[in-house]
């Protein structure tokens, strides 16, 4: 079984990666297709692939991998939009960057970030009901992740150090928008 984790970007995917990486029976990758040129045909059984780019091929992935599951990582819209405005759009699709080029210059507010948030949610909400039975879908709200993580962990059939995994949700791994920091808590933390 494969698990695909989607969201808007700036929604807790780095924290999710750290928490899920403590599952001993899963291979966890974040944005591997975007950064490493990994083909969608290379999503192996047992992988958890995390990335907002997956949103655009979600229907395809769910059809291709019939046993796959989807986690929709959700963050409060206002907080997410504020983070997008502060940290920039990063790896957001180039079409979006072209439409709203320069919206972050000189600290100008970026109302289009709110548009982006809505576009991602519309795309996921379009894909989910059309191809995904409810037992293949889990909605994880970032603000309630500590309370929902046990259910999500079990639903993904993870095995490993759940308590250390749960502790990951107390840290903001990508708060500054710089991307992967390579941090994993050790047993003493």
C-alpha cells in the first residue's frame, strides 16, 4: 500500500515527514518527484510520498495504485496564507508564479496566496469524491495533529516508535520556509 500526502504547501508537510519517518515499515519521501526527478511509476509498495505537487496528479495516482491511500493535510486558511505571504511560494507551480510574479516584492501583501489556497482545496476536493472511497482518505488538520496522529498512524499501518513520532508534532520543522532541515529527534528528546 502507498500513501500520498497532499496539502497546499506551508501546511505541515515537513513535520508530517519527520513524524512518519519514525515508522520502521515505511519509506518516507517528500517531493521526490519534484526534486529528484523520480517518476510516478517508482512509487513502491510501502512508501509514503508527501508533496503538494501530487495534488495535480492525484486522480491518476489513485487509479494507478488501486490500494493507495490519501492523507489530506489541512491547515487553517488564514495561517497558511500568512505563511505563504511571508515565506514566498517556493515550489508552487510555475503557472501560478507567472500569473502573480512580483507579488512578494517589497513586502507587498499577496492576496493571490488566498487564491492558491482555494485552488489546492478545490483540486483535492474534486479528486477525492470522484475516485476515492472514504476508507482510502484521511483528513489530518494541522492544528489538531497531536490529537489525530494516533488514528492517522494506525490508518497508514505504521509500525515503529509512535511516542517519538508523536513528539515530532510539537516542533515546527520548516517554520522559516527554508525547506528540509534534516532534523530527527533522538531517543533522549
